[in-house]
C-alpha cells in the first residue's frame, strides 16, 4: 500500500487543498534595518518563512505593519496570539477551501 503525499497545509489556519504563498516572518523590507540586524542573523532573516493560504497571508498584512511583524509577530505562535488574527483564523478554519474568502485591504 502506498502512502498519499501530505497535502500542503496553511501554517496559520491548518486548512489543506489551497494554494500556499510564502510569508517572510521577518519582512524582507526590514532586513537592512539595524533593529532587525541586531535581533536576527542573516540566515534567520532569510529562512524564517511560513507557508500561508492567500486569505491568511492577506489578513496578516492587512492587520500588521512591517515594523510590527519584525518586532513582535515574527513567529506563527506570535501571529496566532494577535487578537484580530486569532479571530480570523478561528473563523476561516471552518470555511471550505473552495469558498472564496474576502479579506480587507492591506495596510499601506
């Protein structure tokens, strides 16, 4: 008997069967900032990536600024502790992967 390959799973909502996108937990725009260079080494900045479905990815960027992501929300656990993201994830987990999910516009 052959094992089925694991379906890609969003690291926030844990839903499967969706196209995933790369989310840099330490935003690339922040890599040259002194604050990021003091806290993280180069390898960590470039390799700390989460695979997220588009609704979760859009919600993260609509909810948090790049400086907030760098400073306090640079892990999946930290993102899940943010009240607005936790509320969205709790809701979206119950949605079918085939359902189109509207997300508010990202922050400028």
